[in-house]
C-alpha cells in the first residue's frame, strides 16, 4: 500500500481510539518508540479541545487490539514509562458530529 493509500485509509475511518496522557514528554517519548517499532499503526495528534486533559498531544490508533501493544510497552519498560497515565477514548462520528466515549484508564 502506498503512502497516499494509507493516508486515505485513515481518513475514511468513522471511528478510532485515542489515548490521552497527562504529560507531553511521555506521549512524545512513547510515540517515538512506537513509530520505530510499529510503523504506521499510531499517530501523534493534537488532543481535541472537548477532552479536558493535561497534555496537548494524544496517540491515535484504529484497532482496539493495538492498545495491548501500548500496555505491553508500559509494563515491559517501567524505567521509561513508570509514571505514565493515560485515558483511552473511542471516537466515533455520530450524526456528522465527533463523539468521545471513555473506554478505560491505564
């Protein structure tokens, strides 16, 4: 799949998952690790204004199974991510409006 096809694939998703963190440094560090090891599964995006969070960046992913990747990294590398706390939301488009439903806190 070419880069343009991957971009289009992401744009047509009506729903995705968003993990919002309390610390910008942790989300950036985790994203860099994920980008090196799990190419194109995760995006670093601005946290939507409607989600009151301590950080302006979030991780976006498209399959709930990908959350297990994040959980495993946090568990296997406590020296780097020991104080990382995040909230996972399901983002859906309902009646042409984006909604966010809290799934869990990690």
